[in-house]
C-alpha cells in the first residue's frame, strides 16, 4: 500500500502573522510578585472601561424580535441593501461633504475591516505583483499579501514628522509591478492623523504614478484635540480610493465582525478595469458577513449619540497624555505623541541601556515588571515598542511607573 501524500499547501506555509510569530518566539514569564499589565492587544473591550453604545444592544434585540423580516437566513454576499445604503449615507454625512456622493452599489460589507482589506488587495493584485505598505505598519497587511502570493514593498514613516509618509521613500518603493498604495490613517501602530495637506500630497503622487489607493480608515474620526480626520476619498478628484472601515474600533465591538469596503471610483477607472465586478465575486467566497449585525447597522449608524464618540475619544486622549508625559520623563525613552486612534509608539535608546534591542527590552520588561508591550519589530520598526491606550488610567500610571523603574535599573553605569 502506498504512503499518504498529504502536505500543507504553499499558501498556508507562507501565511504568517508577524506579531504572532514574534510573540510566540518570546521566552518569557511574568514576575509572580507583580500583577500582569497587558498594553499589547488593540482590543478596546478587554478592560471594561470602554463600553459599546447602549443603542447597539437595543438594535440587536429589535432585529432578533422582528417577526416580519428575519435576519436568520442568507443575504446577498456583499451585504443587505439596507445596510449598504446606511453605510453609504454614513460616509457622506461623516465627512460633512455633500460632494462626496456614495451609492450603495459601491459598498461591499465584509467580515470585519481585515476582510475588507483582503478583498481590496485581492481585487487589485495578482500573485507576483506588489503593493506598497507603511513601515511601521499593521502586521496583518503582510499576512494577507503572503496568503495571496502578493509581494510587499515598504515605504517609511517619519517619526520626526509625527509619522508622516517619507515621500522619497514612497517613490523608491514603487516600481512597474506595483498595483496599489496602502495608506493607514489614523494609524495603527503610530497613532498619527494626517493633515489635509499631507493627504493631498499623497494623492498627487498616486495620480502621477496612476496608482489606486487602499485606505485603511477603521479608526476614522478617532482624532484628538484640534486634529481633524479627513478621508482620502473626500479629497480625491482623479485617484480611485478603496476605503476600508468597520464597527470594530469606532463602536468598540471588534468581535462582531462587520466591516466594509467603499469604492470611490473617480472617472470610472475601477469599473472599466473590472475591479467593481471583482469585488462582488470575491465577496462570495465567505458568503456574507454577520446578518444580525447588518440588521442593526442602519439605526446604529444614524442614531448613535455623538456623546458616545466624544466620551470614548476623551478617555483615549486623556490616557495618551498620561502615558506620554510619564514616559517622556524617562531619559532612555522617546515617545511620539499620538494624534488619534488608540496607540503610541515609544522609541528606545538602547545605547543608554544594557539591553541590545526592542525585543529583549520587551522580554525583560515582562519577566521583571509583568508589563507586556509589543516590540517595534512586530511593525517593521526596530528599537521602538507600541503601547495600547485603552486600559483604565490607574493601570496606565502603574505601567508607566514600572517601565520607568525598569529603565533606571538597566541604565548603563557611567
């Protein structure tokens, strides 16, 4: 009898989440004498201090109780007509720009924003082509590209300019095989929020190179203070923009898995190229997103009180200020003040410490102080670490104090 000839596919072997791979390689256990403080996971639900809107529960109960229109069955793979129309209206209203008309036919509902990104990338890129990604950037971009056989090229973000795109680096990263530029604004892991002027510069570059933009805007309108979020699509007159968003961060329900892809097809470039039809076909792979949440979308997007978003942002901004002020006082650390989202990147001057790099910094910090942060290597940015700003303020103050003590203990002796 012949042997079984079963082996893992090449797609599965090359599909790796850089965060998971690096974290799994860490050889650490927390200090048993200190409580664990996790500032690593970008899940706003973990600590219980950032509740989702009460209206959402009401919407779900109403949807389940609706005997005239059940949401228990299959719906169109790209989303219900009502939910897609609600997203289209939400897009136009949120930017306060009547010229930004979005038709429901240009909306594809996905199983979370990461799925929307996967559809966008698959609709534009063939195996062997490439997409340019931000560095530092969200690691799942690379995971999606690896699965699809799409090559990755990186452009740098400049920490000296609040993580704006280094335009020379962007130009150098694009070649004849580039199919799209991915822009993440507001940013994970940087917490940056780009100005209107910088976004216009990015659009001008994309127009010159004739490249569409995939805009990861899942943190849309999560901007601090006087900083304002501006969507790329609201500024574009010629460049096609595939905007990805969802409920996960703005509405604090990442586990409910509803996101969306909105195609802003300037001058019918995407339609002529077959991209619109491609998106619809790709949506059929998973046969649609959560129908119960889709049923709740119209009322949730239209009627969630503005105070809910204000309270969430107020908490995150206060936490950002607390962490920045505390870590900026540590000589070996250089935090970059976040402008939005729910993260902060902190530079580590390893020359001042008896620690070789950011990975070892995070390992020792957890084993000695039970504070878990992600090393910058997870995001292609060595000698930084990322802090999540969602925990309650007392936990952040405690974590900052432990980080400061850790750095003092590991400062090189003069």
